[in-house]
C-alpha cells in the first residue's frame, strides 16, 4: 500500500504540473479560464472564452504540455529498461546509438531539405537504424551478451557522431548549421498537434510494452543463467526490451531533439522512491519523467526573453544531481 500511495501522489503531482504549465507563460492565464478553454476545446462545451486565449491554450500550450509528458516519460522508461537489461547504472536511453543516429538523420534532412517535415522522419529512421546496427555488431560472436551490445552501441554511436560532424562541416554556416545546432540542443518549440498524433504512436506502444515486461526485466536483471533456469527465453525478451525501448526513445528524440540526462537520472530517483521492482518502477519512472520535463520546459519558456534549449537545463540539473545521488547512495541499490 505504501508503494501504491507513492505512485498516487506522483500521479497527482504530474497532473498539477500539467495544468500549471498551461497556465504559466508569457501570458499568464487564470486557472478558471484554462478550465473553460479545455472544456470548450475537448468536450465542445458551450462557454464564452476570449479567442486569443483559446488559441494560445489549445494550439500552443496544451500540445506542448502533452508532448513534454510523452517525451519525458519515454526517455525515462527507456533508460530504466536499459539499466535493468545491461546491469549498468550508467546506461541511458541513448546507449545503443539512438541519439547519435537520430542527430545525424536530422542534420542530413536539414541540409538536404532545408529543415522541412522530413526532419522527424529522418531522425526516427536513422535512430532505429543505429540500434539495428548496434545489435548486429553486438552479435559478432553469435552470442548477444550485455557487454557486446554496449560495445556495439559505442562503436555505432561514434560512427554516427563522426558522420554528424561531417554534415555540420559541409552545412551552410548561416542557415543550416544554426538549425542543426539548435535541434541537437533539444526543444519542444515547434510542437504542433499532428506531431503528437503521429509520433505518440511509437512512444505509447513502446511504453506499454516495457510496462508489461516489468516482471521479465526483474528476472533478466538476475543474469542470463538464472533467467533461463526460471524458464525465460532470454534472447527473445532482450530483443523485445530493446525494440520497445528503441521505439520510445526514437519517437521522443525525433520530435524533441537530443535531451540528455533524463534517461540516466530519473530512473535512479525512481529507485530511491519506490525500490528496484521493475513492475512498479516503470510506472514511477513514467510519472517522474513527465513531471521533470514539464518543469524543465516551463523554465525554458519563461526564464529569459529567448527560449532556452531543453538540453542545457537538463544537463545543468542532471550533472550536479547525479553527483548528489552518488554521494547519498554510494552506488547502493542502483540496479
């Protein structure tokens, strides 16, 4: 019951932050007006609201808040799944080259098509391609172990990073290079409703899949021999975890750019709150990731006159906080 109460508190906190981020911005909107706009827009309610305020909420802030929830939860749960699968507390959601592959795909699209709607498509495609290549490199010895997968991901990540540098070197320094740099820093500023509808599919499917694999992740974290002795198909479950985690991460990165530290820090905070049982850790990580990115996105929108990239704030928070976690836990209960 204590764990259920903690999850319930986190859910209420996330809901409050979701509503708060809609109210806060350049134009402060009272809660009652927000409620009326949501009632009119979602339920087609017959209420009178200012047109400008209605457009701000329904066309800008609500889609952006929804995308922040999706991206934050996706990156966080993918990081938790990879950490459990690879038995490594330093693993994040981009361990298999997803972020570097998506970054290269986005940069290539910006150079070839001047940053059109193809950018998310290229980012998603090359992110998935990077993971597929990492998996095949990891099977060089015909045995997919955790260490070979990590090494394969490191190799592919470095290759795509080199290709990204090549694209940046050849890009137009006045238009294309700034666009590539800003995308790599991460942002939700270009959010539109169709992005949420289209790219939420891989994020939602991957998240649900990882939640359903919570017990299997508990067994896999014990080691391959123990998992086989309990009747678990180790290879199949590893592939499923990688596929679902890749879907969530690639779907998030292709619309938000590279947002670091979410998939590394949030799972550790979740373990401190709820423990290491992945059946309850996954929902907790979803809620914490959502809350974290809602807060960060609100700070990015309101802190200065020009909007700050997400990656700057998450890195400024993640680095010092990770040092605090290391000092507090001394590395205990990280797996």
